[in-house]
């Protein structure tokens, strides 16, 4: 659920949201923000709930509209929220052809592609499974960083976390049963969506970090480009709806305004206040909330392997994000 927030290392998304993003900003230090009215822990909980419920909203949205239409609507309403904040703050969109070309790629990898893949995946798989697949992003990020980021050296703990995490994925999917009863195409789409996020983060880290533009400006531009990308693609694969079911429409509006627009603003404020390490912990609550919402509100079935595998996935993901403790050796030795 990610919007543009270049990672300081292989951090997990947003999803989304997306918006997702849980990372260091590419701009120089700015003046300290005013103290927020709500405690950061409350906002952390709100963000977790918004992104956790996003998978339920996708499922409800696709019951009335085509997946590309759900994604386009999500991007339109998410962009509108960010645009309104840009106007209030009197911030401008970035300039420069090179920057916009990089934003076009980032918009595709971090928004247009994963949002669409999750929407198509949830035509055939439960929202609970989609939420758990989203939690594999840090695992993919860890694997990719070993190849793409020479400064991100592996440690035994992180490699072990990678192995544990993917064992958890196999547990969720019921590999010992030959994946019986599982829609392989939909699951593959959800996993590919989660893979798209770290590819996008690595691309952003290499091309847009230190660009001098604010996170808000870059993310607004990214969402705008992603909206234009979907506006071109959607008419090619879908036709205009003949009617507009109210509940799915409200789900799409909430998915965009809350799950993409508001979620980014909350996350950006959390990163600024408590740092990316604490803010990124929201990733580990998303599948829990997504699973609870899918079972309680949509009546989705849940076998023992799903929550057990999800716990293993999250444990592995946490290990891949761990850092070695700093040395405590006395000075001069």
C-alpha cells in the first residue's frame, strides 16, 4: 500500500499503502513539526486498522466493479486527498523531466501494478490470504537487497529470517497437501504484488533519494502519474459500468481516501515523529487485522495453517529487518 518514501534499507510497505512506505525522507532536515493532538500510538493503531481493512475493501469493491476500475477509483480518491494537502501547505509538484520519468516507473511499481494485482487476486482468493501475502514484502526486499544493494550485507540472522519467512509462506499455502483447494493464479498475483513493492523501493533509492523534493510533493506526483497510467489502461480492458452499486462504490472511496491518501499522511507523520524503525512495525499488524476482518465481516473460512503460517512469516520478516547490536568495546581498542 505504498506511496513514495525511499527506504533507508529493505523496509516493508505500506499497503497499499501504500500507500505503501515506512522510510527515511529524501529531503534535508526541516523544521520540527508541531506536536500532534493525538498520541503517536493512537495514530499507529489507526494506520494499522486502515491498512488491515484495505484488503476487505478491495474484496467488497471487486464485487461491484472490475479490478482495474477499483484500482483507478482508489488512485483518484487517494490523489485527491494528497492534492488537497499540497494546496493547503502550498507545496508544488516536483520539476524536471528526469524526475518525472523516474516517478513514472515508481508509480507503476509501487502503485499501479501492485494495486491492480491485489484487486485481480481477490477475485479468486480470500482477503485474508491477500493480507498475508502482502506481509512477504520484507522477505522479498531482503532477498533482492542482497543482489541489488551492495551496501546491504547479509547476516546469519537475516538469512535465517528469510528462510523462516518463506517456510511460513509454504505453511500458509498448505504445501504438504500439494496446494489443494488453492487458487494458484490468484495467489501468484498477490505474491507478485508484494514483490513489486521492494523492487520499487530499490529503484527509488537508486534514482530519487536526495532529489531535494519533499516527500509529500514526490508522493503527490507519484500518485498523479499512477492515476494517469490506470486512466489509460482501464478503458482498454473494461467498459463503463451500467450501474453503480453503492456499497462497492463506498468501499472504493474509502480505499482511496483512507487506505491511500490518509494512510500516507499518517505514516509520513509517524516516520517524522518516531522514526522509520518504529513506524515500519505497522507491517506486522496488517495481516492480523486483515485476517480478523475477513473472517468476522466477510465470513471467510480459516484453517489452522493460515494463522500459524502468518506468525512464521512475520517472525521471519522481523528477523530480516533486524540489525546487529553496536559494539560496546572500549575506545582505543
